[in-house]
C-alpha cells in the first residue's frame, strides 16, 4: 500500500481492536475485487461530494480541493500505485485515507451521508454497467462472426440431428444463424439486466436513510449516469443479491447458448465426424500422445455455463431467509457477480476465436449426405400431390429410390420457406444486431 493510505486500524476503530483472524475472516478476498472497484468508487465519491455542497456540508472551495485530490487519485489508480491490503478492509477505506492525507479535514467530511453499504453498491453497479456494455460488444462480435460464417457457407451441406442421429438436411449457414439468433435474444436479456441494476443506492446509508442531511439523491444519480434512484431506502439492501442474481441469470443465458455451440464444435471436430478442423491456436496438445490436437478451448467453453450456475446458486442461497436490512452475509454476493462477469468475458473471447478459426471439411460433409435424411421431403412431396400426410408418411418409409432423388436436388428446390435449408440470409440477423447496438 502507498504510504499515504496506510493505517494499522480500520476506519470504524473506537478503541477496541478485532483479533487478526477476525479481520482475515471478515475481509476474505475483498481486496482483490475492491481493487477493480477503486476507480468506480472514486467516481461515485466525487459525485457524492458535489451533493454535499448542495446539502451544505462542504463548500464549493472545499469541493475544488477534493476535485484535485480525486484527479491525483485517479492517476495513481491507473498507474497501479494504490494497493488494498487486508488491514484496509476495502476500497472505501483506502480512498477516504488518501483524501484525508491530501486535503486534511476536508477528506474527513467525505463519508458524511454515506455508509459503506450504499457506497459499495454504487461502485459495484457502475462497474457492472461498464462491464456489461463491454460484454454486449463481445456478444455482438460473436454474432457477426457467425453471420460471416453463414455467408461463406450458404450452400454447404450439414446433416441435422435429433437424438444424436442423422435426421434431416441442414446447412452450415443455417446452423450458424440459429446460434446467432439465440445470441441476439441473450443480448436483449443482458440489456434488460443492465437497465435493472442501473439505479443509484446513494443516500440510503446503512439502509434507513440519512438523518438531518437533505441529500440531492436524484441530482447525484443523474451525475453518475444512473436512470434513477431506489426511492424508498429500505429497498436498497432488500434488493441486494436480487439485482446481482438478475445479472448472472442474464450471463447464464449467453453461456447456455455457447454451451451447445461448443458441444457441436467438439463433436464435429472429432475423428468420427471430421466435419470441422480447429485452428491450431485454439487447440492444445497432449503430454504423452504426440499426435493429439485437443479441443480444450471448446470443452472449457462448454463447461463455463456450469461455473456460472454455481455462482448463481450463491446468489440464490446467500440472501435467502435473511430479515430485511443489511447483513454481512451479503458481502459474498459481490464476489459471485464480479467473478461471473469476468468468466463470461473470457467465454465470449473463446467462442469468437473458435468460430473465426474453424474450417469445414467439404468432402466429409458431402459424404454425410445420407439419402435417408430426405425421407421427410418425400413424404411432403406426396402430400403436395394430394395424399393425406399420415398415408404419405407411411408410403415414404418404403420409397428409398425417391429419397436418393431428393438428395440429388438442390436444397432451394426442396425448401421454399425463408430460414430453412438453402433459404438463409444473414441480413435479418445483421439488421436486428444493428438495431440492438443502437439501443444500448
């Protein structure tokens, strides 16, 4: 820790010191997460300071001194000069000590009208808002990669499966655009969660408001870019964990889509299928088998959904059965949501790398064009001739020569409806993506 922020005692020290193991137990891994929150806590603190001017607690001149100190603090944070120790407990303590060392008694006023309970939520929500904007951009890049893949493989045959058995014809383009469309849904869910958490908790204090000081809550919220405030201060702590759960649930939607995408890639890249070749930079080797080219990235991408599910269980379980108000249990929700966001960011990077780096083996794909995949097409061809479907269905089971004939036709001759094999177009996905990115 830098010299000006060090201290042997917590900011709540009143003469009785906790045992060292108590400090370690209660602080846990908070210094790791609070280091990430430092710039966001500083931004919220400066906005709060401007609110204290309106409330008559500090003067405009004192705010000017604080503004300079916050600027210097921001530079120090960016350079990595500010370190949070277990003894500090959290980023809030570090910032208060830094300001006090810089501007004396003015720094001691900064905590007026705040508790670390509303302070951490303000910093966390600002961090989440920033991170979720980046995640949305990453998801958009993955959608673009899938749309590009579909354009490249408009006519490339790919068998469709039910029960992991060949079922009906498909194309690489249709496969890619199906995942792209699901990711667009996931982006909308992420946007809804981002909007939900974008409310200011400042002014709620420890959960029951601030006596005597009339804080301009809406003004400070607007300054920080929040869409509003949680009006009734008791709602702030009662929503803690719930808002974080909503974020992780949204992240889980994207992870679930990528889970199935990655499962396909692992399967298609296997020797038995051989549909896909993975980029060398997206695979690893074996320590004992020289010939191996392992799809580790795809396998870990597949598993990430389950990691997020574990963090979501923390967010479901920790707040459950707690009475209203703040409880230290709720501290654990911070790590769960922040870890989930960082994991998801890595997941999006992995998924995009897999999609952009894989190539399709056209010979293997064409070799999988089993005439049996076109039995349903024969049944529907019979229906078009006036045969009731159930009769046409039974007849088609025996018309194997007709299967082979259908397999020789182009998919555009067999399918007539847009969004089906041979009738795909990435324009719809791209248009929807453009609309979503404009709205975020």
